[in-house]
């Protein structure tokens, strides 16, 4: 009887420990980066781009992803291989995703590969707060909260191939959002630095924007191009 009791206690301890480990892994992040990219800068490189099978996207910032991150600058990835991307779970979002989360990779495709990559690498690490449908729906909702292109244009910053101060770009976005963005640049086909991606931060429950606890590595020049698309 004593041996059976000890075995039961051991089993309970093991189950409790396993539950704690699963919970810890599923909540292993402190905030999200919400990342949007400018299609003109994605395409205006030596690598180039391909338009989706549905046609050329609008001239607007498109979602790249919603990425769980930690306050020390590291991030979890590919957290749950048992929860693969399932397009049927977001069928009601597909039309909006084609508009707001378009793919520009080659060869042309319908976006499912891009979205699947984002879910498998980043979304599975947020399952403690967002299931697959909520992950994509939340990102779409966040995009609608802050119109980046409109914020820049109101500050006289147009996607016309001209150079603009990165300080002015940040100020325009902070003025519209209330939060300090991080700007990522890439190089055009001639090697000139250009506005590529804009990062804003979201709290760990994905309920709203916050000031970024930490920014990614890298920097842009003091003046960068904003290419047309």
C-alpha cells in the first residue's frame, strides 16, 4: 500500500512538473514586435520580387508578422510542431489578408506559404494567448489601428524615391501612434539605403501597443530613400 501511495505521489509530481514546463514554454516571451514592410523597398533590390497570383498589392505598408520577443532581445521560434498552419482556420480572413498581408516572394503564389511560415515560426510561440485564427485576426486589427502611410504623408514624407530624415520618419509615426517605432532599412539595386520595415511593440497579451522594451540590432543612415511602388 505504501509503495502504491508513493507511486501515485510520484506520478502527480511528474504531471505537475510537465504542466509547469509546458506553461513556461508557452509563455516564454514578454512582448510582440508588430512588423510592417514597404513593398516598394522589398521589390527595389537586386533580388527583386514577384506579385501575388491575385495581382499587384496596393501601394501601402503590408504586414510582415507579429513576433513574440523577450526583454533581453532574444525570441522563441518554432514552438509547437503539433500545431501546423491550417488555412481552413482563417478562411474568413483570407480576402483581408491578401490585401493587408500580401506576399511578394518569388515565384508568384497565393500567400499561404508566407502565412504558414509566420504561424509556424512565430505564431506557435504565442499560443498561450492567441490561437491560430486569433493570431492573424489580431495582426490585421493592429494594422487598422495605425495607418503608417497616412501618418508619413501628413508629415510630407511621400513614397516618391526622395530621401528623408530618419528622425522625421520616426517623429511622424510616433505622432500618429503615440509610440516610438524602430526603422529597418535595406539597400536598393544601386546600394542606397531605403525605408524597408517599421516595428512597433505590442504587450504580451496582444491587446495594445506599448513602448518597445528593446529594439532589434542594426541601424539606418540619417537620411534614407522612400521608394515608390
